[in-house]
């Protein structure tokens, strides 16, 4: 074990074993109401209980007379409508009642409980309640039997975090394991779910924090931090969707990403020189394997200096990017925060001149070693530094680069025991002058803000795509995220599912893992299975470490290449559905990837299910996660479900076993669903979407929304989109699909629409479009002329017609 690694472990150990002499809140001394807040005074502290909405409460404990600790950048909504509430005062408690529930403050001693509208306890403080020890703060809460915990952002291990201890401290730890903690991102937000009902807690404290979810005791859990205030938000729920929608209203939601970023992405440390990049691109096109993005890792730079090009390896970057763009490729580049300490280096010169780097309290520049050697680090807590950083991207945007991979931004430093910036280093914090101890966990998020804002200013007509390794709550406003430096193993494939799911329900919907594993080399089977999972992670990116064998989709032999081609083609066929799930996330915060407990909290069997998940509202994904498996056993949720591949209908709330050959990922679609799909393309924008298919899986009546825009610009913000309702209903022997009148000014162009209905037992007597009876056509004419065709073998009906912005109804009788 290296000396640095040993020192780092000692550093972590010292945090976990430091003795604490906790002082809890005592009896209530006095209280008063100020607007929507109740102020409770006890033991030299003031407890502020502020109603933000009927189902959202902020709890803040601070010293009497003390200025509020500087806020984190997570919360962006500060103005809330007045909340109607009633208050009652008894000898034992003060109660605040809203339409969603009650906040009860016990007086002797002061302890806080949250009750639902019926008076049942949702959550309440344990006997220790809220407490402090010097700078440290903590709260203990009762942990009822049967209550489970989910969320917490990026955490390895199992989905359900009951009986675990979790730390929030962004850390660069490659080849992590199921019990490795902490990792790269910190999102101190979680759900408690019990008996079908949920509540949420967001502990907005950017200092090093920890959550003991019943590991210390089986009757209570706790959370707290090494500094700052005890400041948390309580979400009444009772559904997980209610909580996440409100949480993302508080901290912000993902902007709608460019459509090309949802295509297949290929990465490696490193594709170099430019001839190798062109060779990779040519292989994708020659082999007819769809792809949209190729990444350049640190070797594209001159001496690892960011905002530079290596002139020997990339003598004409603009020419290369332009040529590749003709074949439909976007180029994404890595950008690390370390700025080489070199007086002749333009970025260091301008950063120093603007006083944009981190310093010690005595004014000395903080210097740490990363890839370029000794480096200064931008102070992203300063708005001026963020503006400076954003302007530096011009050398890359001018070359046509459109993807921005923010790495090493925990921040990671090689040559210090803590592997990061010294805690005493000062951040401007927009004039507040606070230490790195407070700003560490938000550093990566603020870097992505600086990147996103800067690129948007430089390329104002295109949506930026930013990918980050480190972040904090609310970071989805600026970037997608991936799960860091994983390993090419079946264990890591299995871990990818709960990691992406917990990240998704923690407010970050644009997530994925390094397909195939970053470190090590997968078998062809493992790569193929990981790629299949990648179809149903919003970020679909394969990646590989340096000095490892090639891991591109064609590198595992012709049989696996064919499997991988079909898998990636499935991704592109589903792009309309995927884009609609991302639009939903941008509007409501509800992510594409959802654990079954999020969708079915009333089902106790969902609490520990981490091998199946919902993708959007309609598709259940059951990836194959075990070597050699050719069948997949799973439990379907309640309701009726269709096998996506065979059209076979299954009754829910039962276990089923289906075939899962190497070329197939088991998928099920909710009965009543209508799934929009498109023909295979080699890249987004290869040709206009001239044929849009709505695949109908009959069942009870359903209503969904179909959304479309240009996929690239911000014109949708000004109404340049098209959205229409899609209604499925049955009436006796008649099955009807109604495409509602289109809203918005976006016009997709002339195209055909195909309604494909599965599970049609026999040839229909008639097919109607509105009041007009359609004629029978051949299979080859579907999508070319108006009419309908019945597939007797697969029991499917295809109805073909020209698209229009008017309401269109199709009925099959």
C-alpha cells in the first residue's frame, strides 16, 4: 500500500472515530411566529421551522444571534407562495397544521415530529433529537421497523440503504467496490418509505456529512455534518413522485439535452492521434453501427494543459472535427480543473491576472499535482472566476467541439494525503471568504456551472452537453453524470443498476456507467450485456482505460459485433420514447430510470428489487446481469404486461421466466401503453424523421404526451415544439388510438405515421381513420401509402397514414 493511500485512509478513519460530546436541545424557553415561520428558542439556539409549501418545510438550527451560514448553491427557489396554516399551543407541544400534515414541536425537551393528515406519525426525532458538539451538528430520528431508505445520490452497493453508514465527501477512488464510501458525488437527499407511503429529507449542508441509517442502532438513524448548520428540508410526500417533483422544484431540474447526446457515445483514454480518431469513426460507419459521439481524453492537449491542442497529434483539430461532423459525429473533450503552474501558459497567465485561483489564508497560491504536474485550481465559488473559466472554451468551440467532459473535479490532487485541496484553503464564495472544508463538495458542481454557462454564451444557439464526475445536489441543472472509474466485471455490471437508479431518484436523471467497465477487459458476453443495459441508461457511453485492449463494439468477434449492432440499433429505434422521457424529467424531475419501489411503493417486494427497473412510464427493463445466463426470472408488478419482443401478454404480480439469449434483453411494456419509435439511423440528424411509429399494447385506457422539437436549439423555450396527447381506449370489440391536435409552432415536415397494434387475435373487420374506412394494403406499402395491413403470424395490425397537426383517430374493429 502506498504512503499516500495509507495517509488517506488514516484521514478518513480520523473522521469516523473522533469522540463527540453532544449537547441536545433542552426545554422550550420561548417561541414566536414570523410570517410562515415558527421560531423556537432553547439552550442558546433558535430552531426555525419555515413553511415553504403545504408539503415542504425547512428546519434550521443555529446559535441565537448568529449570522446564517452561507448557503450552498443547491437551492435556487427562494420565493414561495404564502402557506395557509393553523397553529395550536398546548402545555406539551406547539402544532403547525397545513393541508398536507402537521409539524409538532414537543416542548420538554424540544423535539420535532411530522404527522400526516390523519395524525399518524411520519417521522420524529429520537430522544437525542438535534444536537451539536463544537462545530459538528447532528439530528437523530426514530427508525420504525419496516422503513427503508433510498436515494443518497451516487453510492455503490445495494439499492436499499437501511442498515448502512454513508458519507458525503467527493472522492476520487478508482476501482471502487460495493462497500466503498464515499465516492465522487454528494447528494444528501433521501426517501424514507414504509407501508406504501414516503417522505423525503434533504440535508443541505456542503461540509463533510454522514448518514447512519440504522447501522449504529436498529431503532434510530441520524445525519449530521462536521461544520455549518443543521439545515434540512422535510417533504411530506406521500408518494415518491410527489417528493422528487417538489425536491427538483427546490433545487432545479435538468435542461432538455441535445438529442444527439442520447445517441451512442464512444470513449477511451485515449484516442490519439487524429488518424486514430478518424479510424474509429470510419469503423462505425463502415460496419453500420450507429454512433453520435467520440471523446478525446487528456492526450489531445499539449502537456495536459487544458484549453490547448497538441499540434503534433492534432495538427488541424478544426479540420478533423469538420470532417467528422459530415459523417454525423460530435467530438467531446475532457477538461480538468488543474491549470499548469507555468508563467508562459495563457490560461495560467489570465487566471493569475484576474485573481481566479485558490489561495491559502496568507495569500499564497495553492499548488497541487495532477496530470500536468504542479497546478493552480480555479475558485469556482467566485462568479468572476466562473465567467473567466467559461471564456477559455473559445479555443475549443472555435474548433467545433460540442461536448464537455468535466473530470478530476472532486477536486482530485495527487500529492497530498487527503487527495484533495487543503481544507484551510480559502474560497471567495462570492465575497463570503469561506474555507475549502465548506466548498469541497460543491466544487465539481460549480465547475459544471461555469462550463455550461460559458459554452452557452459562446455557442448561444445550441444546447450544451456537459458530463461530470463530481457534483452536489442540484448539479443536474448543468450536467449529466456517470458513475466514475468502474471495473470490467459482472459485479460492477450488477452494481451499475442500483447506482444509476439511486442517482436518478436523487434529482439527477441524465446518468450512466462506463459500458464494459473502465478498468480491465470484459469478455464479449459481459460487454454485450452491459451494452444492453446501456440502451436503458440515459447516458449510453462505452469507455476504457489506457494501455488496455480495444473495447469498441466490433472488438469481440463477428458474433458479438452483430449482437452489439442490433443492441445499439434498438437504442436509436427507441429515441423518440427516450427523448420524451427526458422531456418529462426536464419538466417534472421524474427520471427515465426508476426503481420499482419508486413506481410501486405499496408493493413490499419492490423494496429490495434492484435487478429490474422502469424506464419511463411504460417499459420495464430486466437486464441480464449474470455470466452464462440464457433465461431471466423476474417478478412483474401489478397490472398486465406484454413481452416487448414476442407480444405475449402476462398477468402482473407474478413471477415469470423468459428467454434471454445473448442477443436479447428482457423488456416488458405496460398494457395500454403507446410507445413512439423510429427507423434505425446511423446518427441523430442523418435524415428527417419521415416515419414515426406508435406501437400500441392494448389494455385499459391510457393517456400520454408525445413531444418533439428540433433536438438542438433553444427555440423550444419560445414555443417551437410540437406536443400532442396520445389516448388509447377500448369499447367492446373496438380499439382506438387518438392523436390529439398538435400544440406549438414546431413543424417536423411531411412524414408518415404508423400505428402498430399488437395482440390482435384475428383479422379486423374494418379499420377507420376518423369516419373514413381504410383499405387493405401490403406489408411493403406500410409507411408509404394510406391503409392497413394485418400480420397473421405475429397478430399485429399496421395502420399507415400521413401525419398532420389536426386530431387523428384510428379505430380497429
